[in-house]
C-alpha cells in the first residue's frame, strides 16, 4: 500500500489485515504508523523516489496506490512521477495487479463534482493536483499491468456499511459521501478479482 499510514491508506491496511493478507505499507514518517505491526512490513520512503518505490514493490503480488495531497496552488508532480516509478518497479519485479485511487472528477469524469467545486475550488486550490492526477490516469491506462482506477466520492471516517454504489460509467451528481472503510472494503475485495480489471470505478454512498 503506497501511502499506507493515513486516511484511506490506513483503512486499506486494516481491511487487508482483516482479510488475512500479509502486506507492505509505505510511508514517509514512521510516527504516522500506529497500527499493530503483525503481518505488516513498513517501508519508510517517498512515493516520488524511484529507489524507495522499488524497495516497497519488491516481492509483492499487488499494489494499492492511495497517496493523497493537501490543496495547493503550487505545481504538483508526485502522482505522475510516483506512478512512473511504480510502473517501472512493477515491471522489474513481475507484479501485475494495481489498484490506483485517484479523484472523483479526474480524467473523463470532469463536471461530476458540482458547480462550486468545478468553478471555484478547483481553479483556486486543486488545478495543479487534478492536472497531475490526469497524467497519472493516462500512465496507468497505457501500462501493461492489470489495473483498476478507483474514483471515490468525498470520503468520511465512518464505519464500513457494505452499502455503496459501484459504477463504471459517469455517475451524475450529487454524489453521496462514502466512508474510507467502504472504499477500503471494495479495494481489498477486488485485489485478486478480475471483475474491474482495466476499468475505472466510481464509488459513492
């Protein structure tokens, strides 16, 4: 799990451990990792560093990308740069399965987040992030791995409900919030399943 100590990444780690997986969590700061370490290999590193990503991917069977980024007006390249290194490491180590979590409204999903976000918040705070996420999705789709792109609606810290929408076409808004636990449930359930390989999935409550 790249970005495995906060938010969604932490939820994925918990769900994967609950499902019996032995896994690796990659994080920049060991202090962020507060989960029990049984069955977890912690790799300290940066998603935008090729050597760190290679260490994390070695000997894995699947990769989940959950890296997030705070709103900023500065140029952003962590998503495309990190994905470039990730895909190269997956090819080098023979890893086929990738679940890549991006953002609702990325790529061909523009306009799905409503007027306020699209006309005000996105141009002011999310423009550079979305541009880089778009580049990331393009890289993933062009790759040779068995990829699934997941675009969740706004996420909460609520419990897993098992009640959420899974849509592979445009999902018209407004989109009901979804818990990180439910997104993690979907990801872990689909790590070894072929149902959504080479598909972009929108998740909403």
